[in-house]
């Protein structure tokens, strides 16, 4: 079941409740800041269910993807964020607004439990299946979104994010001021819920389904907005030694 404690693994009943007040306070400020700096347009917000658990599966091209997705999704959204970001003032802020630290280099049981907890509470979870900032065409995907959907039964909403990085920029750069940014939500779909154990080959099968659906949605979003993907991030040249 989704509400309450599920008898299915993983168990989340001992985890503290996900933080919400920090997110409620910060989200309007982040949204305002993004609108002041860039021309942000949201498409298809109606596709995000108004209640119940939801997984937002988005492509990943730039530094602003997470803030834009969390700020402009009409419901409170908790995202899986790389563990490296949880340092210094940025890390304190991410913890304050309830975002979930994720070790991308190995299976992270704590992050999985936190993500499942969010979904079992009927809330929205944001996942970037590519795992890293890329050209955004979703040429590959990791299995987290599929696994979490199979555990929770939550519908998946594909999200195409365009404009958060310009062609020729490094992965940590942001677009020039007043450039357009588009957040495009697609129609939700589901994968079959599966009880424990969830076989690797089944997770892999549905991961590919999710990847294809998201990749197709990104193509459609480019046609809708007229804004293309930026291509792979520019790579800094290594310093040569003599």
C-alpha cells in the first residue's frame, strides 16, 4: 500500500518525516529569482496529478535543472541530489529544504529509503535518470526511476528541461540573463508494481521503457518550444606539462 507503512521492502517506518516547511518557504523565493533572471515558461503542468505519489523523470543538461523543476512544479517536490552538493552553505540549504542526498557511484540504501518514504507519503519525487549533466537527449538511463515506480506504484511524469545551459557552455555554467528556459511536463504513465524481490532484468527492461518515453518527450518538447538541446557540455582542457 502507499499510505502508511507498507509490508513490502524497503522499510521506511523508522525514518524521520521529510522536511517540508523549509521547502515551502524557499520555493517561492527560488521561483521569483529564476523568473527575474530568465524567461521561464512552463508547459503541460496539468499532467502532474494533483494528489498521490508521483515520480518526475527529467532530462539533465544544466545546473538550474533541479531548482527549476522543484520551484515550478505545482506540488512540493523532493529531488535526489548528488552527495557532492551537500557541502558548505549549499549543502545546508539542500538539507533545510528536505532534498535527498544520493551517492551516484554505488547503491545507496539510505537514499532509496528516503525516496520511497516520500512516495509512500503521497508526495512528489524528482529523478534525473541520466545521473549526470549531459546533452539532454537521454541516450542512457540508470535504474532508479524504474525501481522506485515498481516499489511504490507511483505514476511517472516525463519532464523535458530546455535552456538551462547554452551550446558551448561548461556543465556548471548558467545561461545568459533573460534567455528562455522551458519546463515541459508530459503525460503520466505507469510501470507494473512488483513485490520483493525485483529482478535486475525486469528493472532493466522498464528502465529502457522509461528512457525511451523520456527521450521521445524531449524531442517533442523541442518541437513545441522551438528550443534545441545544447549538446554535450564543453570540457575544460587539461593543463599541459613540459
